[in-house]
């Protein structure tokens, strides 16, 4: 199965000659609010036998406006493409967010899009989306500008869940706290780490709990600690497991957090395999133990708790 068509910049776009329904936004995390905007574009495209597309941006605007503390991304660009494709998006246009683009007046944004995308028929945004120089553009301005250009503009209401509006900010806070179930509820899908298994030091195997070491370096790091997870790949059904995401202070430490997964049962995966880790529940924070024996005893307790969760003996 092939993914969406991808274009870097509006100048590179070459789309089929079909009416284009375009969802616009950063879409970091592709959470339930984003999914509502995307669903609006997909439904409109189906109704007119058109093309469902997304216009998104990279890097995040905070790189320019809050350079010392830019917003950390929940989702890597490749994961965002994968998630949007699964929702029915057929083309993704990534605009390079530069200082020049940030200076584009809000009133000129839709005419700018129309010049580059002559088949554009509809624009779909969240009702709180802001754009243009000084963030002066809003959905009301888009509706007015769209009417002048013969474009339909759909402003999608914010999605509410778990006592408030769904937002990337709320999800970042939940991930930082290790609240994976609540974060996944707002995402509308499990929080997932995609990576390639790399050779390890075999220390876990020596201690009696072999682990798979994933090459995974998220921009937004979740809370360090131990989690129950599902390991997914192409070789078998989902496998229950326990993951440690941390610096491994008891065994010499690491310069950056590392993700290691111990599968509860037989595992057909090894170095070079691509897998996905779905995070389920936070078990405990990372700790520094007095020695390997103390570490081993704690891991046994972690595994026993995980087996109960998965109803395993």
C-alpha cells in the first residue's frame, strides 16, 4: 500500500486534475481535533470525486517566534504522513515555514494558495486556527476571502474530551507525566514509537530478560520510566511487553534516553526489523539501584505486574 503523494513547497505541487479539498494546519500528533478537520476534507472530496489533501508546515513557527524554547513535536514528520494517509488523505504539501512566509499578510494567504493550487475548491480548518503576519487571520477572515475567490471554507468546531478541548498542548503535558491512556484518548489512537531494532549490549539477556533496543529519538520525550506496551510488526500478531525508556543509570547510563522492550513470550524480531511500540500504562519512574541484583529483583516485579495486566501466567 502506497502512502499519500508528498510535496515540499507549493512550487513543487503536481496534482491530478481533480477538485482539491484541503485541510490546513500543523497537525502535530494528528489528534481527535485534527481528525475532525481531516474528516471534513475527506468527506467533501468524496462527495465531488475530488482529492483530499493536507497543507502543513515545517518547522513549527515557534522556531522563529520562541527560538530559546520552541514547541517540541509530538510526532515525527514521517509518522504524521503515515497517520494522515490512514485517514484518507491522498496528498500532503509541506510548506517550509520561513521568516518570509511568516510575513505574508493574512488577507493574501488564500490568494497565495489559489495561485499555486488552481484546482482548489474547499479549505478546511479548525475554528481556532490563526495564520498570517502577526497571527491576525482567523476563520472569519478565511470565509470572507474564500467567498471572493469562489472557495468554500469550512471551520470545524473544536473537539471536547476528558473535560476540555482537545489540543496538542494538553497531550504534551500528559506525555510528560506518563499519562499514556489519557494521552491516547485525546490522540484518538495509541501513542506509538516507530523504529528499527538495533544491536544492543546483551545486558538484559545476561540478567534473564532480553530486550529489543529501538532506534527512536523523539523531539518530545515522554516521561522516563517503565511502561506496559504492545510490540507490533509484520511477522506476527501484537506481542505484550514491558518497555524501559530512560538513561539506564544503574548500568553506566546513557547520554540520551533509550527505548528497550522486553517481550512477554517468544519474539521473532531482531536487529534490522522495523516495529511499532504502542504505549499502554506507566508502571514506575526510572530508578538508580544499588547494583544489578537489586535491578533484577525490581524488573521481576515489573514483569509480574505486566503479566497481570495482560492476563498472562
